[in-house]
C-alpha cells in the first residue's frame, strides 16, 4: 500500500473511532428501527471478498481469474424526528484481479456516495414497517469500475417483527441503476434476516437474500447466505463479525465482514 493510501485509510479509521455508532452490521438486510430525534449514528464497517472463476480465453484455453475486493464504509445517521432518519454513507474500495496468476487490474478509490431517508410509519405489537428511499451520487471513478457514472435511485420496503428473544427483518427493494457501464437498469432485491439473543450482550444473526444481476449477459441472479454475531461491549458500543457465502457462481465465493459501533 502506498504511503498516501495508508494516510487516507488512517484518517477514515481515526475519524470513525472518535464517532462510531450502532448498526445492524454484519446483516445485509436492514431493520425498521430509527435512532430517535436528535441522536446520531456513525458507523465503521469493513469487508473483504474473494472470488475465483474459470472460463475459456480468446484462444479457447482455460483461464483462471481471481479477484479480491476490500471496502471500508463510514456512515452518518441523524434522527430528524423519532421515526425518521437521514443517512449518509461514504465507501472506499480496493479491487484487484488476477488472470492466470498475473495482475490484470489493481484499483482503489472512493466509490459512489449514498444518501437515504428511513421513515418508520407503523409500529404496534412488535411489528414495525418502514420505507427507505435513497440516491447515490457518482463520486466513484467509472473507468475503474468504482462507480456507475450516473446518479441512481433506490427504494426499500422494510418489515421488522420482534418476538423476544427473536427478531426477523424482511427487505424488498428496487434500484434504478442508471449507469454508463452497459449494465441492467432495473434491479430488484429481496432478503430475510433473523437475530437470536443468546445472552444479554450477544446476538447470533443469519441472513439470506438475492438481487437481480446487473450483468445483461447473465440470467443467474447473485444469491447469498450469511452468518455472524453482534457483541455489545457496553450499552452504547458494539462489535460484530460475519461470513457471507455465495449460493451460486454470480455471487462472490466468500466475504468476511467486521464492524464496530457506538450510539450517542
């Protein structure tokens, strides 16, 4: 890693550790909870994914491709009112691909920035419903495949059901994937997550889901299975870890996720 990259990473990590927050990481599926009026959430989450594929090259010979991606996300959430949150997320990514053990690409940089609003419009008897519209801004370099090159829009419908010691979350979403990369523009998402409170400060979590493939040449939609835990060091401070596995060839083989959070 070059010195400038290391300094950039240090700034991100230092800033996040000063103002960390709570999130349902490592789950991909969001919950319907909000922060409450005047409260902040600032999260630091990281992940590393590995993938390997084998396919014929231009000469007909079998080519082996390996890819590794790393991402650090910092996100600031503010409780506008008790049931409405405003969310800003800034990701930084590293991507490296090797073909037949030779480096084919090695890029890094800020990816597309997202802004979202979560509105919990119903809550009764442990059942909560919310919607989360959002946009992404084309901050990532499209030539390095760190962004789409255009602003995109998203809308998620979120359901949470609490049945102590269990909690279940369902997400149904749509993304208008405007892009300059010749990708599909209409993308759906569906995922289901569960939490089990094993003890006062430890939750076991699981997640399954799928999303429409952005690659127009493939009709196989990426699907995943995830397992992990969330541990509360103290009332307002959590750490988490998870492993995400691809259920088909279009999803990354393995992704390791870790995060740290403080509520304030």
